[in-house]
RNA sequence: UGGGGUGUAGCCAAGCGGUAAGGCAACGGGUUUUGGUCCCGUCAUUCGAGGGUUCGAAUCCUUCCGCCCCAGCCA
């Protein structure tokens, strides 16, 4: 176990349950409904459930909560399994579906009726709502609440046979229409749905509801701790009630925790779906999406996401975690792993006037200063180079110590160069060439006379450069909480950041990286971490910027403005 | 207005009657051939507010306030 991992109230409970002998094998489950893609909020739950099982020598089931055939799709089943595996967790033999239990759940329904704990209600959906009462007023009994057991049995069996239409009847638990907890006012446990299920096809035309199916599925699987999010707290009495009425082999304990929120993004499946539908993003795996597939394409590693989930902790208070926390986690991981490479995103030509036009030198560069075992490589140097336009200022402010007229800087792994003059476009005034002289004695980047330089620039030999496309991503929304004004009628889509994606095609990368494949990750020195996008072709590689490096200069500039 | 939760720094979050952990962010400084990394330091006299109990309270009691969730045949 990771000794840096903080405990939390759920782990405390589990440890107590093991110490007291209540359980000697811990069994948890991750129970997604296959109606959408997994996002980083799910990662929190996955890490919690699988992490607890791993750390206490238990197991964690992957169970699809597929009780609503109208919303579910095998496409989501596939993506969910891919994402959980990618995150680094393994359910082994323990892949389950609530739909596997439909027959058992139906039999339990019959049993509930026999025990006079459920009845078939023939009120319309509107009537059921009206009879339910309100938050402050008690509900009233359905006129069908007193139906005899035999009649209920007959009706329920006929519901199952398909003799009725959707909405004609439902099976309801007989609890208490005046309960202050609305979930206990005779909740529906089975409803008629005339839709094919992605796994059971047309075997069923009645389907159990979440409250009924979930606790029983947990019990059937021998789950010891059923971890879910805060909004189910009010459902816990119902979870317990159902298990108490039936001859079940075990009664799992439901424990609720706060779901994850991240600023500058949204986390609900509904909102994420709208972003896709509206074309704000290209797809569920658009690198700006907080989906696991989006983060993966963006260049996030499973390790960084797991680390993030460890760092944020698990508690019961509502929270909105800073995006900077997530970014910290990828940088931490990629700093160790990503090979360094030089690439210029906004090129300006730098000409070394005293360097022979026909000469090319191969200079040795370190692949990763954090990990010497990653070795070195040769990078070609010649008379004409590209450097970053931002690395030159004709009239620099005090704290700017990059290149400017008369100033000397180091070209990484190459030479010291001093700027002599610039050539501008006569029309636009834009700098088109920077003329420098170099000091041959500084080859490799060190001056034998001990002369210091205040800055080191990355560069690419113009003649050898490889052209690439780079996609720069920024936060998807311009507000920390895009949904905060929804009550006032302001749709969250109004806060989409118009600059969340900037595509630049005129970028140059050092040669030598010929066999790139999607997902490969590099640090572009001084710029950030980038990864190869699947849109890459043999002719043009496409890089996604995962995250920038921390940038002290950017902070200095920001403070001034 | 009924029920269920929750308030500790800008953001997460420990703390469970003995005198406010840790991380992110931010800000100083050192090292540095990435203004990166790394390293050092600063950052809550106070825990939503008031009252009470106690030698001692973020922790116990009490009143009040804020915020979140619940009236699907969604999960």
C-alpha cells in the first residue's frame, strides 16, 4: 500500500469492521449505468472502490446497473470497461450486470407481495405524483393499496407476461405514505417498459427500479460496503428496508461520500452530452473533456489520475477542486517519464552570420535530466535556426532576460549567441529575421572563460526541422463554476471559453522522431508536455498540449497587467 | 415550511477534550545549460456565529446562520 495515502472516514469504517470481526473479506463494487462515458468524477469512485479492495485484500466487482433499457447502450459498456482497465484496475472474474438478476429480482417481487409488503398500483404516473404529497405535506394512500395478495400476485404475473401497456400498472413497496422521507412513500419497484434490453433482449417487459435493484444486487453479490454519492443518503432507509423484508443472505452497508467537482469544467453526464451534441467539442474523447477518454487523449496518464484521486481525499462535504491540482499531478508524473525534445511553436528565423552556410554539427542532448538512463541523442545545428518568437524582444522590460539586441544567450546544447540586429518586414514591421553571431568556443553550451548567460533558449535547425501541427488546449469554460447561474436562467454553455482550442500548423520540431504513435508523450523543452494525437498522419504529426510547464515569466507578466 | 446532509486558509483535507497535520495555489530565497525540476522558507492566535459546560473546546451541550440534496414509472 502507498504509505503516502491518507486515510478517510470510509477506510476507518472498514478497518473497524475488520478489527471487530464483522468482516474478514471486504467486497466493494463500482456500479456504473451504461448510459454515458466515464469522467474524472467516476475515477474518484473507481479509485476508492478498487483501492479499498486492493488495500484490504478484498475484491471489487464491476457491475453494470442496467435496469433502464431505454437509456443504455453496449457502446457505453465497452467504453466503461476500457476506461476502468486503462485506469489500472482489474475486476478479474467479477464482471456482473443487474440484468443477470432480473429473474431473482422478480421472484423477490413475488415474495414481497406474499408478505404483504408490495402491491400493484394502477394509478397513472400523474396520479402517483399527486398522491405522493409534497416536501411539507404527507401523501395519501393509493386506492389500490388495499388490494389482496392474490390479486396482486395475479396482476404482477400478468405485468410480467406483457398483458398491459406501459404506465398501466406498477409494483410498489408498501411502506408509509406519510413518511417525512419521500423515498419511503410507497416507492415504485417495478415498472412496465416495452423496450428491448441490450442484454436480455425481449425477455422482460417489466424492469426493476434503481432503489429496488441496487440493494438486492449488492446483497446477491455479497458486497460488504456499498459506496455511493451523497444524493443517495435519503435512499439509505429504503435500501435497508428492502433488505430487511426479504430472505437475503447479507445486508451490505451503504456509505455515502461527496462526488468530485472540478472548477472550469462540468461533470454531469447530461451536460457533457450537450457539449458533444452541440458541437462545442468534437466528441466524448475531445481532449478538453473531463472524460477519461478525453483526458487520455489529452495526454494524462493513469498514474497521474490515480495520484490525483489520492490527493483530493474522500469526505462528505461538497467540494470544487482546483484544476491546478490535476495539472500538478500530470506534471509530476510526466516530468519523470517524458523524454525532452525541442520544438518551436511560433517560429522566427535566427541567422548565425558567422556560421558557415554549409556546415552541420551534431550536438549531444540529454533525453531526460530526471532520468540519466534515458540516454542522449544528437541534434543537428546549422546556420539558420528557428527560435520562439516570444524569446526575443527588441525593447525588453527589466526582468526579460531572453534575447534582445546586444544580449547574449545560450542555445540549448549548442552555443552562446549574441544578437546584432533584426530584419523587419517593411510593410508590417514584423520581425522576420534575427541576426546573431556565435562563439565557437561555447560549443555544447559552456563558456571556457566562465562567462555566464542569463537565459537558455530552445531552437530547431531550419534545414532539418520537421513540420508538425500542434493543438493548444485551455480550460473549457471561462468561469470556475459554469453552472452557477443556471437558476437565474443562464445556461452553462454561455460560459464556454472561446479560446479553449487553438490549432497551429506552422510548428517545427527537431528531426529524429520518425516512429511516433498516438499517445506518445514528450516534453517540448520550456513549453510543456505534448502527446501524439490519433489524428496524426504519416505526412503530418499532430500533438496535443497536455499542460504547460510552470512558467515564472508568465507569472511576472501577469502581475504587471 | 418537512426530511436528510454539511460548514477548518483562495482550493482539497486531517483533527474524535490537552492547546490547528499534509497537499495544491500564492509569495520570498537557493541550486540550475528548461524562467522547468529540486531544495529551503512564509502563508488559520483560530476552526460559520453567539451562548454554555470544563483547569482546558475545532472537538461536548445549546441557539442561530449559510450552503447542498430529496416531491422520476432516471440512476
